[in-house]
C-alpha cells in the first residue's frame, strides 16, 4: 500500500509517494506563477493548481508505476488564507486572492468593528487572512459577490477536484478568521460580519479524518481503486506533522524566506497584543501557536542582490563568531508580523562605519533575523507555550553558523533533522495513512532522526542579550 502527499505552495506543487513504512518512493514537482495585476495584489488561477497537481502526479506515476498502482490514500497540504470563490456550478468566479495579497487593509478595521474576531477567531484581523478579502470583494466586485455560493481555501479546491465534495479541516480553516478556534467550528457571528452563512462554507473535519473517496473519473484515469482522501492541513501544520510534532511542548523553527516559530499546545490560547497566530493543529484536540517574521532568508537574499552574491556565498563569509556584530540590522524589509503587527515597518542598518565591510553586514543581517526570532520567543513565552528545544526546517537551516547564532540569541536548543523526506508533503502523506484507516491514530507520526543538536553558547548569550536590547530600542 502507498500514500500520496500533495503540497500546494505559492510557487509550486510537490507530490510525494510513500509506502506503509513511510519510505519515500517517488517525487514530482510542478511550478506555479503568481499574477500581480495591481500594487498589493497577489492572485493565482485555481485551475493552475489542478494542472500543477496533475503534472506532479504524472511524474510520480512515471517514476514508480507499480507502487502508484497500490495507492490507498491521498492528502493535501497547502498555502493558507487564499480566497477561492465558486459559483453554483463550482466554477471559480475570479482568480484566487492569495495569502500575501494586501489590498484589503482598509477592510480589516471594518471587520474588527463588526464582531469579536480577536476573541473568537483568536487572531488580529490582517489583510493576509481570508475574511477581509471577502469584504473587499463585496465592496469592490459586488457582481462577483452576488454569485458566490462557496468559499474554499486553495488546498480545499484541490480536494474538490479529488473528491467532488466541499470539505475543509481545522488547521487551514483557523486561518480564515471565520472559525471559532476554541470550539473547532464555524462561527455564525464571524460569518455574519462578512454577510456570509454556513452554507457558503465547506464541511469541517479533522485533518486526519476521511474527507471522501477519489472520484471515479480520476481513479479510472490513474488505474487505482478504493482510494481515501484525508482532510489534510495548512502548510505549517503539515510541516509539523512531517517533522513528527503533534504533542504539546514540541515545536519547530523554520528559517525560510519568511520565518516561523511553531509551538504545539493542548488548548486554545492567544496573545493578540504580540500578534501571535493561534490556530488549530491538524490532529484532534490539539492547537498551535506561531510567531511569524516576514523576512528571514529573504533578508540575506536582498543583501545578496545588492552585493551581486548568492545568499549561500554570503553565509559562508561568516564563521566562528566570537562576538556580536557592532552593526544592528532591523529585518523589516516587508514589514513585520510578530510581535509588532506593523505592515509598514521598514528595515535599517544602525552603527555602520567606514571600516565595516560586507562580511560585517552579513553577520548583522543574520543576527537581525535571530533577534526577530527572539521577539517571537518572548511572545510565545508570554502565553506559556515556548518550547525549550525545537526542530529546524527551511533552506537557511543549512547554515550551521546561522543556527548557532539563533541558539545563542534565543536560548533555544535546535535539533537538525537528518536529510530525507520531511516537511509539508510528508505531513500530508502521513495524514493520508491515518485517514485511510491504515494508521493507529497519530502513532504513525514519528520525529526524524537528529543529525546534530545545537545548544546555546553560554559565553555569547550575555553579549547577545545586550545586543538584543539595542535591537529593540532601534525599532522603538
């Protein structure tokens, strides 16, 4: 028996086929394009998601035809917050409005005044979430809003293609601002605030539950039968499942384009004041909190563009750090989420002098990202959900120097997983195992083996504490 995980990202789709022992058998990849027809807009054609899924699955089928024929379960992880608007025939009414679309900033304050989004939805109303996008459509495209029959998240549109049913699950639904996150159910109050009802929403299940069966047309085309589709997960929750993190007190730090500090909890809790994201996890009776920074490796990529060097080349310029950089860098190139909720925040170098060279600036950028993670740590600590040690993920985790800086700045112990299949696609595939009935609860969700553990360097922690104070004062 085999299981397929699909990860619908913003820039592409990944397909991962695993066996019952969770060994990777084949992978497929297909790119996606983002359209930006106006400033602050970010859109994709929902049909492009289906085409990319078909292309990625075709690669898996070609690479492992016999194994694919034994397919028993499929699950999808995906980019969160996107608004996919469907008519009565399940046809998209317009391009999907994505998570990084900022057009609805004016509508956020309107919704805050209409209902208790912070208390019930557990999060500040931000333009990235789904609810303000629908308010924008209602105001600026009323003819579209009048035809609206269903609102789906991106991965759930893929689920509609797979099953023919409108289904979502708790971790992704929590990012819409229409979910009562504590009760794990749609909130009539929050839906009414955007002039919607439960009829506009998909059916809710847990991410590890059965969403439906594979449509007969696809089953015949692929030569498979009796395939179960599981609920799936939002991208970060799926990454946590791929890393085996489903127990309270566990967490991960993602050092990717953006940065995430993710903590698993056994209850709903929020820290609105520090812009912590509080969502349901992908498995029952479990929640998670996230501190999110908008420029992590992207800050190094930005410096690399200016210097004409790749981010990897820049990172290699910094080795054997013995003291903090005298330069302070604020990594707010795209504004900031946790803890400031400041979309208009700007970046800066402070303390630059004539004698400083490129490696000094690189160290400052890497440390600035570490300081931003320290702010996330403080935000999670305020609500009692800061883990003592976390797994690491993301492209930046390839730099041991950078990870050591982050450990020294935050005080976190960092576990570096062995290479191999992990992350959101594996998380989705694991949920497919459980949803098909072939797994025993979350027992199939194991943590990867650790290749290295990075512990804070006591000799540097005090020095970085002083630098962190300078960093925070520079923002204020």
